[in-house]
C-alpha cells in the first residue's frame, strides 16, 4: 500500500484553526492579566484606606475603651466575611477581632502613626482554605495607649471572578478552533473544487481524446499556471502522437510500394516458363528492390535509436578539411556523371563521431549531386563563426518555396514528385542529418542565399 501525505485541506484547516485558537486565547490571556492586576490593586487600596480611616478615628476621636464597650458598632462598619480587622494593645488579647474564617495573618511591618501608608506596607498571605489575602498593620497612640490595628482582605470573590473568566477564555478559544476548523474545511473544499475537476478531466484523457483541453478561464489564478502547463503538455503529446501516427502510416506506405512491385514481378514471371537469363534478371531486379527496403529499414532503425538517444557517440577530434575532401572524393564519380564539380575550402577541427559525421556529410553531398543544375558547381565550405564550427554544402538548383524549405527535414518528405521513383530516394536523408546533428548537440539549417542557390549548414558547438 502506498502511504499518502495527509490531505491538504485537513492540514490547512488544522493550521488555521490552531492560529484562531491561539489568537483568541492570547487576547483572552492578556485581558485576564490586566483584570487580575486591577482587582488586586483595588483590594490593596481598600485595605490601606480602611487602616488609615481607623488610625485617624482612634487618634483623634475614639478610644479603645469606647470601642470595647460597643464592638457591634464597629463590626457593622465592615462589609463582609472577607474582611479581617483586629484591634488591640500589642502583646495583649485583641479588643476587637473580626476574622470569621480564622485566617492566619502573615508577618507584617508595622507602620507608625505619622507615616502615610503605601503598597510596600502590604504582605500576601493565605487563608486556611487556600484563598490568598493581603494584609497590613499600623500602630497609633489613642488616648495615651498604644493601639495596634491589623487589616486584611480575603480575595474570595476576586478569585471566583478570575476563575470564571479563565473558563470563558478556554471556552472561547475552543469555540474559535472548532468554528474555524469547520468553516475552513468547508471553504477549502469548495475552493479546491477546480483541482478535483482538473483531476477528473485528466483521468478522461486517452490517446483518442488528446484534443481535449482544460478551460483556463474557469480556474482560480493560482491554478492558471498548472492548467496552462497541463494544456501545453497535451499540445506536445498530441503533436508527438500525431507525428507518430503519420510516421507509421508513411512507413507502411513506403514499404508497401517496393513489396507490391516485388510481388508483381514474381507473379508475372511465374505465369510461364522463363529462360535462365530472364530468371537472373528478375532476381537481380528483386535484389535491388530488397536492398532499397533494407536501406529504408536501416534508416528507420537509426532514427528510432536517435530518438531514444540510444545511439552512442564515439567522439574524436576530426580534421574537417580532410573529411570534406574524403566525401568529395567518394562522390567524384557520381558528380562527373552530371558534369558537376565539387570544391572544398576552409579547415577546422571538431569533436564528433566520424561515422556519423561522414554519414551526414554524404547525405548532403548526395542530395546536392542529385538536385543540382547540371554542369554547375558544388561547394563544401568549412568555417568558424561565433563559437561554432560550420560545414556548409552549397549547390545551384531550382528555387524552393518557403513552405518546402520548412519541411525538408521531415521524415519521408520529398520535394519533387517526379523524382519519387529514384531508387535511392526515400525522403529520410535530411531527417537523418538532423538527428545526427541533434545527437551532437549541434544544429542544421537550410537557406537560399540567392535565388537558385541552396545552402545546408551544419553547426557544431565548440
Ligand atoms: N541540395 C538540394 N537542392 C534542392 N532540393 C533538395 C536538396 N537537398 C534536399 N532537397 C529536397 O529535400 C527533399 C528531402 O531530402 P532527403 O531527406 O535527402 O530525401 P531524398 O533525398 O531521399 O529525397 C528532397 O526530396 C528534395 O526535394
Ligand atoms: Mg537525400
């Protein structure tokens, strides 16, 4: 079983949901922190304000005896169970002690009566139930006696409020995660619909339906590139496929003609008894036909191998002057038959496969001899131009139309219908030249520098 990467939709939604959760949670945490600070500050101020108030009362108005005689008066002045207040002479049992939860007070510095109270006088502690408290203590002279006041605030309500806020933050963050995940998943699935459509489309394409294309207007911007590349790939495939089909059709056609003529000759010969001479002539002509087929098959095999880049190049430095003279010499006889002169000029060296280079050059010279105007000259020129070694084969001949020029290197293309029957013309010569140049990383080109002159150029990169 092939292991698959987790779905893009799932991963993206999960990512977004986590981001949403952390942002909501982070904002909540920030609010929580500032709220906690405010609440603490308020409770601290209340403790200090109370101490200050009673310090003044005891100093100027109230005495400890008076307070002792009516403690209710005092107790009523406190708000709730959460406040602790203890008044008494130091070292003696307190006169008043309001501490309903019996929370122990921490050790505190004792502020003198003249000093203004501030945050530094407060200490933190903890009730028996584990509720935090803040406490402070002052001392005052009241009617000649030393009186100590201790006040504290238990943060029961505050803690409950903060706890509830914490729960809300957790709930909000969870909700943000869930909602973003659900919505994100739905939206992404919708957004990725064009991708699924593309996949379905691609699945529908068969060799018989290579003409079908994706509709680029219909897809989002991000997929344009993909759909364009996909369509371009289909273009190339359709083109390659079409050429392949054409090639096999041409091939069948090419082979059918010589085989048909072979069969015809044999059938005619068999109708009656022939002389030995006649049989010999028949076999000789059949052999010629078979050689033609064999050459054709060999050429096609070569092209097929070159297509798959299977042909192994055995490169070596080649003297181009020598090579062109060698080919010119080889074709001298044929050229004389048509009263043609072959000239060679220039020199240079390229790294190439000798067999293939000679083959390419021979194909060009053979063409030049076949298609040149009788009695004209053929020129083989070696030169160097812009980091390239050029071998040019030029001949005089009838002007070719631009459309014909463009098709010269196509497989089985033959220009002049009247020459079709020529036994060594199969329309593959130039296709082989192009394939050889391609294998060498070079190029081939045909031009007509002036009317009635045709020039083939082989370019080898340095
Ligand atoms: N030197 C040339 N001058 C004029 N036409 C040429 C020349 N070389 C090739 N051609 C044209 O290109 C066609 C293809 O050439 P090629 O592939 O060698 O096939 P073939 O020579 O077997 O016909 C030829 O049929 C001919 O029409
Ligand atoms: Mg040829």
